């Protein structure tokens, strides 16, 4: 089994999990579909499934396009509002793909449909949890809930220190770290009270400001439609 972040640029991570000539993509971005296909062709990999950790607000997912074009399953949490999903999962789901078992944990807060995707030695956390001082994703976007995010963070206790945190956003070149490392170095995982978390979230949202692509990306992801005009592609 091999796990790689194959984003060509930017801060949005896309993970390729490959084994025995088969591949699964987690959180692919529509802008880079041809890049993913080139990578898989170069490695002689067949794409057999794609997954999204949550409904993204900062980019258009490639999942519904890849699912439709290649006739492969697209997995998301059971209560997602996103259309175009072919297969819904919950915490009782065990999905085996190319000899790898995928399990799922509901971690609402950043969005109501946020989930952790787990395989042996790795957890794919989306915007629920980042590495180190980046903390966690913001909760001031549609369907975000501060208290639910805080409660979801407490549910990490059952996961082992050794799993690698493969998050949804990291600066290019970031070395991913284990959950045990994050328990010592991620400020959110060291917080004792909801009040601390709430203050951190408010300050972070103020620093980040508005999400520039949300008015295009969020409707596209909810309705599984590529808009005729995509502002960041216009000259």
C-alpha cells in the first residue's frame, strides 16, 4: 500500500491510496482532474473509487465528475446534503477496496457531514483536524457548529498515537505528523475547555477573512454541477 499527496500546487491536499494496481482518491479538486489522470496513467493505476471528507466550500470537488466519467463509487457521510454521491457510509461501514479496509468516523463541526476516513496507519481528517499550530478548520461557514466540533475533538481519544494525520490543508512541503505528535503540538488538542476553543475559532476566522471561492464552490458541490463560468479560471 502507498499513500501520496498528489496535489500539483496550492494548500488543498489530495491523497492517492494505491495497492495492487488500483487507486482511490480522497478529496480531489476539480481543477486538477487531468493532473490526477496523468499521475495514475504514469503509475499504471486504475481509479476504482473516490471519497470526500466533507462538503468543501473552498474548491469544487472532482468526485462527482470522476465518479460519473469512470463509473466508480463516490463515498460520503450518510447525512451529507451533497448530490452526486453514489454510496453513503456511517460508523458501521467497512469498505474494502483493492485489499485495503476503509472505516469512517463522524466528526461534525467544520461541517455537519465531516468525517474521518481511516485505513491502516492513516487517518484522513479533511478540515476537521490539521497538523501542528494550524489547529483545526474554521466553524463559521455553512453548517459549521462550534460545540459539535469541540465534542468531536474529544472523540479522538479512541484513536492510537501512531496513526498519521493526513489533513485537508497543509502548506506545500509540510511533513505530516502522527496523532501522538499532534496531541503534544496541536494547540487545540491541548485545550481543556470549550471557552478556549471558542476564542481560538473566533480569532482564526477574523484572521482568515472571507472564503473567496465559496459562492461558486459550495453550490457546485451541493448540486453536483460544474458552473458554466468559474471566476478563478477567467482571464
